[in-house]
């Protein structure tokens, strides 16, 4: 038996705002709010469904240094250029991590500076 990826926890200075951003990016909804200010988002099926949920946990200070994990997202209902424009309109910013410009992906940052990549290929929605 193997493990299954069920949940991702992201430290956040403003969990509500970051949850709103990522819910829009992924087509997720708010599943719950914790007493400590944490916010969980996920697909309508909720925790244990076909895709992992994300919990934005409140922290007073950002993690120092480079974050060792980032998320890759793929468009589901439009091409990469159209999805890039949508993500930028939601509040994503372009990030420079030393890419050459010939990559098939775009490096972006969410409103708190967490880097993520927008891939070219399209996936079917869940």
C-alpha cells in the first residue's frame, strides 16, 4: 500500500486573501475556516476527493530563504497565453528565477511571493 497526496499546507501572512487567490486559480471553493485563522480550499468533493485540498495556515513571519517546494499548474479550458493573462489579472506577478526565455512554462508568484509555474499543456478538468 502507498500513501496518497491528500492535502498541502501553506504558511501564509494573510490566509483569507491567499485562499481566495488560489481558489480562483484552481477553480476550488472554501471548504472551511479554522479558529486560528486558517482557511482550507479544495474541489467541491472536499477532502479525500480526486484532488488534494490546500490549507493556508497563519504565520506571523514569512519563511526565510528560498522555498524548496513550488506548484505547477496547467490550463484546462484555454491556451497558455489566455491563462497567463487570467492569472496576472488575479494578482499573480512574473518571477525571474534565471530562466532563459526559451522555456515552455511561465514562472509566476502569488500575492505573497510564492513561486509557481504555468505549464503549456492542457489537462482535462477534474
